[in-house]
């Protein structure tokens, strides 16, 4: 019940809906540009995770190969570093108030997946 309440508050006050829409738009653009479909899948994964983060975590997917690592390096160069920095800045800002600490922690949970998204999966706790 607590996770549900935190997720609803996250969607309303923590920026979850805005994050979802931004990552979903990026996913749609990547799907339209056929070559970037793997990045679209990663963006969609981040979008769904950023909409409802409490009670879920990200873990490494076994069997991710060298191509995943190369694609992640390309992701970091093009988008990952500034996405991670924006989540860090939002997390620090949210942690300035006692009420915002859970939302700040949720932003910090999004940093690794925003920085290095391919070869990871979102799982329920």
C-alpha cells in the first residue's frame, strides 16, 4: 500500500508523468528512425520505470554481449551523461526537503539506467 501511495505521489509531485512523456517521446522518435530501435526499446524501458519506480529496481540482464556495450558507449556520448546529470540535480533538489527525500531517492535510482540503459531490465522487488 505504501508503494502505491508513493507512486501516485511521484506521478503527481515528483515529475513521474513528465519524465514518462519525455522518455516515451524519445522512444517513439527512435522507433521511427529504424536504425535506433534498440535505443527506443531502452527509452521505453526507462519511461515505464520512471512512471512507477517504487517497488521496482533495475538489474543487469545476463547474456548482454559486446554489441550492448558498444551501443551503451554511443548512448553515453549522445544522451546518457546529461540524462544522468539531470536526475542527479533533480535528486539533490528533491532531497532539500524532508518530504522530497523519497522522490530524490527515486531520481537517484534512475541515474544508472539513464546513463547505461542497454543490457538492463526492470524487475519487481
